[in-house]
């Protein structure tokens, strides 16, 4: 037994493998140290953003202007409703809303126009016209034609599944989620939106707000793009030109 144990030979590891192993361990140790430093940097929280006095004054002036505008509009007779043929409106947010009145911000959120250059369909009614009046300096809206509705849904129509945005490219998927409302394909969805049918609210909620295509400088309110878009407010049939420009 003792003789068999003495005959066991310990295999030596080649030197190049030892050097390779040592180098690998040094790399892993460095990566772990960098990861720890990065984690500590993130855990400190976001840095405080410095805001100038001019920004506070501008926001206060904008809020005061919105409050006065809304207060005056409440004491005026309501604007007449559009003709019965115009049952569908499309609104696009083309201005920033930093420092605006809380009521304006709330209406913007109700219309689902949280991001600049986003658009959404709206059913024309007395209530919706009053909401559009509140956000008039920041939103351009009008009455889209069938071509604009079709192009928007076919090109930029998306819905949400869980936390993912899913493009509407499969009729089976649409039938699975909207079949109970009688909508089994994209053409049914387009018709329901344009005609403002009985299931318009469900169809409109199924669609996410449209993320329209703009140049990189658009978020800074460059004069060139805003000149092409025109002024906010009611645009009637001219909203189709904005859809062509941004879709």
C-alpha cells in the first residue's frame, strides 16, 4: 500500500498556463473593481440640476399667462361645434410645456400627448373641444382625411403588450385583442377610427400615441421646422399637411 502511494506522480502545470491563468485573474479582479466603482457612482443618485432665476421667471410668466387665458375663456360663450361630418380630430403637440399651468399639463396627459411631436386621435364632442381650447397654444389639431388615418396606422400604429411596444403588422394579433369588438384586421381598425364607430374608444385606447418623425434639432424648437409646421391651434383640413410632413 505504501509502495503504491509513493509511486504516484504529481503532474506539473506548464509555465505558460500558469502565466495565462495569472493574467486572467488580474483582468477579472480589475473588472470587478471597476464594476464596484460604477455601482457606487450610480447609487449616489442623480446630480442636482441647477436652474437659473431666468428659468423660474419664464415658467412663472407662462403659468400666469395660461391661468389668465383659461379664466377668460370660461367667461366667453363656447365656440360652436364643427359640422356633423367632422367627427374625428387629430392632435399633434408642437410646443414644449415646461412651466405651464397644472390644468394644461393635466389635459395634455389626458390626451396622451406627453412627448413633443406625438399625435393622437380625438372624438369630436363638446367636452373634447373645450379640452383642445385649453391646450391651444401648444397643440395643432384638425380633421384628418381617410388617407392620413390609413397612413398613420399602417406606418406608425403600435400597441402595448406588457412593457413592450408592438407594431400592428399581424391581423391575427389584432383579432386576438380586438375581436370582441368586431375588429379582426387592420382595415377594420382603420374604418372604426375614421368613422368613429361604437367601439372607437376601445380602438383608440388599443392604439398608442403616434411617435411622429422629426429631425434631431426639432426638440429645441428650431425656427425652420416650426415655420413649416405653422402656428398651433385649429388647422381644419391643413392637419393633413402636418401628417404628411411628420409621418
